[in-house]
C-alpha cells in the first residue's frame, strides 16, 4: 500500500472567518487544496476527494461569483493541478482509478469527480441528501450531480473500505463529512481529517472548526484525536499553509 498527495491549487481566504473561527479573523491566508491517491494491497486505486472544478483555471471566482460570497475565496489553479495531469506525472492512467471517496460535497473537495466516469464514487447518504437541498446550485449542478451514480458509505462510525483504509464519520463541518485513516507499511498510520481539522489551530483547540454543528464538530475532533492516539497516526491537514510545504507531494509517495 502506498499514498500520494496530489496538489490541486490553492485558495485565498479570510482565515478566521472561514477556517479557524475565533483565531485570526480578518487575516488573509493562502491555503492549499489537495487530493490523495491510494494504491491498496487488494489492487485498488482510490482517489480521496477530487479538488476544485477545472473552471477555476480561467475563472478564480467560478464558484462564488454572483453570490453573497463573491470575491471572498478566489482560487489559484493551473492545468498542472488537474487530477489527470497529476496522475500522469505519477505514471497512473486516469481510467485506472476504480474508486473515488468524497469526504463531503463542498466545492473544493468534489470538483473533478466527473473526470472519473469509470470509478465507483462513494459518499455518505446523509451528506448527499443534505447538499441536494442546501447547496449553492452552481456547485450542485456542476460538481456532484455530474456523477451518474453514487455508492453510499456504510452508516457507521468507522468502516474499512479497503484493507488498511478506514473511513471515519466526522460530522460538524458538514453533515455526513468523513475522514480517512490509511496504515502504510513504512510511514505507519496517517490520518486525513479533511475539513474536520483543516488547520493546526483546530487540532490544538485554540479554534473551533468552521461549520454549522458545533456539538458534532467537538465530538468529531475528540474522536479523531482518540483514533490518532490508538493508531499512533500522523495528521495530514487539509488546508494548513504551514504544514503543506513540509509534506511529501506527488510525484513522490508515502510508503
Ligand atoms: Zn475544504
């Protein structure tokens, strides 16, 4: 089993308003967006999250233009950041990806799902149901209704989706949000908490996470910290501009 982190561009945003409520409100930061590629021991190739829609390459505000959030989160994205190009740099054919798992259905996590028509796409049913009702219609039509069918992840606290690949239910930031634990032979366990713990300040508790359900978020944070202890896991944070430059990125692998 091995895992690679695929850079998917970046976003400018107000740190304290979007990612770390209560800390650094009004501070503009430049945060990474990325996906993970996992080759499991049973021969599957899994993409965890599909990043931002290709429209952002030519139109940084492609998601929020015309909404009340217009101009607040401009994206920076190049052709290199498209998942098929990242995969090609790894020597991996896009049509060899058989599984896509979506942590949740926000615009920076599901935007290239349509580029994997051959893959089985997994999401939690409560996530899809909620976003079918509440989502920015542009994101819904453009991003996640682009997949023909979804397979629903098990409605459980944890579920082993492939040998050594565990999906963890971590609601709070969004209904039906999931994180991932991957146990690698040399690196050991790595925990991808996605937007349950997007930055260091959310992990260490100086900020509560951004999201509508604070009680659920606190329970998810506690659950992740407990699991990380049990698995002796290293966190790879989804939008942390300080950790990201220190992580190993594609075309290199964590083994
Ligand atoms: Zn995000």
